[in-house]
């Protein structure tokens, strides 16, 4: 008896697909790194400074946001800060009429690739923040927790609260450390307080 064996050989072939990706850098219009928001807040008798800055060198001009986008040539002083930054300045906010504070303005950055305009902004009178809840003196024991309260009643733009600490027997004021936490009410929470943390904690409210 003869046994015949049949063998089948399966050969696979792989195909290598090579994709060549070529990246070319093309010039783009200027990009703002600093530009005004929709509102610039002013305080009576104070100066006004609005700054526009681009990532790369460009020519920055300031315009009224009217039908013709006319250049700002009066009332304000325009000062180049660098080859990529410019400042719109006014010495006294009281010199503006109501219409001038409500008018929209913007800055325009131009280079060889084109131009781009910032968000239009108006000038709005700010409100000095007021204190609603002031921190009170506290007596405590070592390794206990202490909460110091501080909150504001008004302010425009929205105020921010920060704390500084002066150790007992010293005059040096330092920022509150990371071990101290503030909650959503801007209260200061001191956990496991130590003797070297006795002193004066000052709440600051600013806008």
C-alpha cells in the first residue's frame, strides 16, 4: 500500500505602505497674546491703560469701532512698548464724556502676512470693592483648626480676595502658604495650627 501525502504551503506576502508626510511652515496672520476683553474698567480721576501684544513683531494701530473703523488720533495717547506691543493711554478718566466711555474700540495688528483685529471693548466705570465680613480675632489651642472669615459686598469688576500673614513679634508680611486653604466663601481655613502660625492674618480685597 502506498500512502501519498500532499502538502500545501501557504506563503504570505506583506505589502509595506510608506507614507511620506511633508510638513511645510506657512506664514500666518498675527496672533494676539495680550488683548483687551469686551470691557475695560476705569475709576474716576484715574488713568486708563489698555495694551495689545502679538506673538511676533507687527504694527499695531488703534481704531474706533465705527462704520469706517477710523484711527484713534485724539483724546488718547498711543505709545509703542516694543515691536510687538502697544498701549492706549489716557491720564484722567474724568475727561471722557458718557458717549466716549460707551464707544467701542479695538486694536489691529498687521504684518506682511495680513492683519487681525482684537475684540472690541468699551470703557466702564469700576466700583471700588467693599468689605461685607471682616476677619475677627481668634483664640485657639495648638493643633486645632481655625477659620477666619472675609467676604466682599460689592465691586466691579468682581473682586478677588487674598491673605497675608505677619508672625507674632515680627513686621514681615508674607503670602499665606499652600497648607492654608480658602473655600468657596473666601474664608481662610488653618488646619492643625502650630505655635509659629500665631500672628496677624490680613484679608485683602482688590479688583
